[in-house]
């Protein structure tokens, strides 16, 4: 829980102002707080408390209104004092159960659907970051014979599945293919992709003839996976939600957010870095290092493969976000996604 020098009554006033502004999008006056929240003090006392909160930087008074609205600091206090385990609504709980009861056994398709589902659940834009090679270990690798060579299939313990064509000008002899498949199964399981490539490189250097050629091609395929399977791969759902009539006050903010999500790389690196060991992380307004997101809030959580973070899911919306709903939804979906990823990878 956050600590504050403001005192218990001013903390209640601040929470009332933030909660009311999230609900109505209208500046909140002392009379409104006195009427709706029954704090046991007069509107004049509440007005004085709100003036103090403004001096402390938690509230600001728009020049066109007698009411006040939260600053980023006000939202931060509100979020930090939310109940640790806000309950899902029955509707949310049923929707999550139905969704995870119907998802296909394919990680990329699961993440694509998860982004769309999380957006529907929260009414904000949602992002699902795919597992990247650096966070994955090889669970299984094999070569499948083809007419012109072979297909390398690599399954990571995060559930990601990669396929690469191994071509050979004169074809691949069946014995060499069989020996390479056996070597792969013995040497790369449980290894990082980089360590798997190094082991295959060493095996190729020690081999001869067709075995060397096949192993060298497999090592090159793993090198390609390392280069192309990095962290900047995501599925985005519900981007139109950030352009909703009440989502953001300024059209320019919406335009910058669209551009940031289209460019992806900077936003996705930020999200992956934010989704560390914490169960759920929230950044608000100017806490976001990406300039285009300085008027947005982000709720992000990792999903895991076993005990290791594999990827992340997030919702992105205005600072006037329904934080309780968003945090509860992201936490619940990330947990269910972790269980599913572990099942698919197993």
C-alpha cells in the first residue's frame, strides 16, 4: 500500500475524486464528493482538502471548471491503494472460462485470439507478446524427410513452434538424415537456442560427408531463428478502442498512439521490460518512457513457461482507465495463459 503525508481523510477524498472522474469523465467538485461518498465532513472541509491535494500535486483544476481532475500522481496513489486481489465479476469469470475452454493447440493463434479477447473484456487496446527465442529453450527438434531435403521442426518450451526448410542440391541421404535427427534429439533438448546452435556447429565441424552438410544446414537454420525470433513480435487487438469517443481527450494523442502501435518495436521492448517478475505492473501517463504513451496507462503481466517469464499480455488505455477491471482481467488471463502454454509445450 502506498504511504502519503496527506492523512486518512484526504486520502479518502482523493480516492473519491479519482473514482468519480474515472466513472464520469467530468471534473469533480466538493459538493459531489460530499453527496455521493458520505465522508462525514462538510463540503467546505472537502473543498479545503481538495485544495491541499492540488498543492501536493495529486489534483489539478481545469480553468473552465470549479471541479478537479486527477494528475498522474493522483492516479498512481489510487492504483497503489487498490485492493491487492480485486475480484473478477461473474461475467468476466465466465467469459475467461469459456475462452480458454475453446482455444486451439497453436501458440500463435492462441496469442492472436487472446489479444482480441482481452480487448473485448476490458474495452481497451490489448497486446499479446509472443515468446522470443532468448526466453525459450528447445523442448524438441526433428528433421522430417522431404523430396528435396528435409523440414526442421523446433518446438520451444514456451510453446513456440518454428519450421525451416533444409535444402540440399543433391538431396539428403536417408542415413544422414536419420543420424542427424538422432543427434538433434540427444543434444539440444533443454538447451537455449544459442547453445543448441553452438552444439550443432561443433558436431558439424567434427562430422564428414553428408552428415557434415546436413548439420551445417541445421546450424544455419538455428542461427536464422535467433535473428528472426526476437522480442519484437506481437498481436494487437482492439486498437479501435483507443479511438472511442470518451477514451482520450485529444485527437493528437490517439494519432500518436496509433503510430506507436504500428511501429511496434519501441512499445514492445518497453512492455517486455515492464513484464518482469511482478505479477501485474501498471504505468501511468508520464511514467511511460515511450513519448507517444505519455497520456496513456498500461497494465501488463507476464505469462510463464514453468517458472520463467515467456511473453507478456497488456492493455493500453487512457489514464482515466478502469484500473480495477483491467488489473483483474490481465492477472486472470495471464495465469490461464501460463497454464495453457505449459500444456502446449509439454
